[in-house]
């Protein structure tokens, strides 16, 4: 058993069913950078923050395009549920490769760009 599988099994043991809906919601607002887009829209209300809001949107959009359209197809790492057939999945199964994480990439890009606001 590799490190990835052992770590995944450990995380699954920590799972609490009452958190399923919370995690599905958190994943949904992170998908496509929605939380960062909403933050940029709110920041754009203030004239002094409009340029920073534009940079935030640009950073998240650029990261989305590069991660999903360039890096994921090159790395092409399968999702854990593809490799481990009986793995429980609590939401819809994504069709894109698993690495790099689009959620994580957009979160880093958003956090860095947003910190400059």
C-alpha cells in the first residue's frame, strides 16, 4: 500500500456523516473560484479596490485555465475512486484528472491576489 492510499484510508476513517453536506457546500463554493469571484465583485464596489479586484479575477481565471486545460491533461493522474473501486464518494464524481487540484490551485491564486487588495 502506497503512501497515498494509506493516507486516504486514514482520512476516510476520520469521516463524519454529519459533515457530508458541509463539505459538499464548501466544495461547491470553491468550484470554479466562485468564492473568489464573489469577493472580487464585492471589492469592485469600492473604487480604490477595482484594480485589485480585476487582478484577483485575472489570477483565478488564469489559474483555472492553466490547471484544468494544461497541467491536468499532462499529468493525467486518475481520481482515487477510479483506482479504488469500492471507495465511497459522497457527491458527483468529477470527470477531470485528480492532480493538480483545481480547488487548491484557485485557492492559492485567490489568496495571493486577494492579499494585495
